[in-house]
């Protein structure tokens, strides 16, 4: 299965963004190098292995969000002002 993202960038950064995505393992498809309202775009595509199915990626993302929320709460508790309640 392929994952495709459309990358839209300012026209002056267009040629800089393509190599950045290629270095990260994407291949470039459907380039639109002619600026429209100062923006250009291309599609960066990457193959997703069977072991990296979307449901696994979503599950991993939910886990990371939960960990981030727990960490934020711990930080709030650690730096709270005495006499003030957390909502």
C-alpha cells in the first residue's frame, strides 16, 4: 500500500523541499512547479509495509497522544502554584 501526501510550499522553497522528502524515503510524484498565489506543490509517496498498516499507525499515534497528555499533566502538577487548583 502506498501513502501519499501533498506538500505545498512557497515557490522559492519548492526546489529545497523535494530533496528533503527524497532523503526521508519518499518518491516525488505529480509536481506542480508553476506558482499559484505564490505556492507550488508536489505529491510525496512512500510504500507502507504490511506490518505498518494504517490501524497500527493510528493505534501507535493514540498511544503517543495518551503518553503526551499524561506527561503534560505530570508537568502541570510538578510546577503548580501553591494554593491554586488544577482544573
